[in-house]
C-alpha cells in the first residue's frame, strides 16, 4: 500500500468518525430537548395536582377540616419535592376515609380474615371498595401503586419512584378522596 493511499484511507476513516460524532451529538441534543419537554409537562401536571388539592381542601361542604389540614400538608410536601411523602399522607387519608365508611361492614371482616388478618389492612379496604364497585378496576390498580409507594415510604429511606406512577396514583387518590368525602357526608346527613 502506498503512502498516499494510506493517507487517503486515514482521512476517510477520520471523516467517518467525525461524521459519526456529529450525528451522535445531534441525536443527543434531540433527546435532551425531548426530556426537557417531558420535564416541563410534568411540572405542569404537578401544578395541576396542587391546584386540585387546593380546590379539594377549600371544599368545606364536603371535606372535613382534619382532611383539609392533611391536604394542606400534602401541598407543602409537593412544593419541596417530597412526592412520596405526600403519597404517604394521601394513602393515610384514604385509609381513614375507607375505615369510616366500612367501620361496621361484616364482609370486610370476612375478607380480612380470608387474607390471614385479624383486622382489615389498607389492601383489604381497597379490595372491598373494588368489590363493591366504589372504585373501578383501573383505579384499583392505580391505588395499589399508591399503596406500594406508601409502604416503601414507611419502611425505606430516600424513596424515589417513576414520576408518571406517582402522578397517576395522585390523580386516582384525589378522585377517591372526593368521592369518599361526598359519600360520608351523605351518610352523615341520612343518619341525623
């Protein structure tokens, strides 16, 4: 091989490497732009969740003041990017509302016993609500994600979850809080 052929081959290889690096750089810039767009959309969704929590908190006709206080704490947690801690609070609200709704329900006790428990757990309350068509199968699965995040937050340090799962769990949880508050308010009015 001649020296000039080797130089040409080397120049060709160098050109291909430079072209590859340029294309790779462009693809990375596109990916970064896509990720930035996703982050911006998530920020808007987080703002939407905070707004829904504020609306729920201010709904004095339906929402008990104790629950409104917990919702306010959740908003504060979201403000400081403590999403899983806020999920923990949301699960606590849901569990307490479900306990109130089903406090004298014999079917719930039977369900808990069939799951090997003396007293119903959050999972039993969710299953019972699904069995009674209070929540849809889809919401049941989203609330199960909420329950899992709550359990990890209670037992593990520095819990981080995929943002889309947290947001989906929040949306389902907030919707159920509103439904349960309305049902319990109606139940209270009927018994008085």
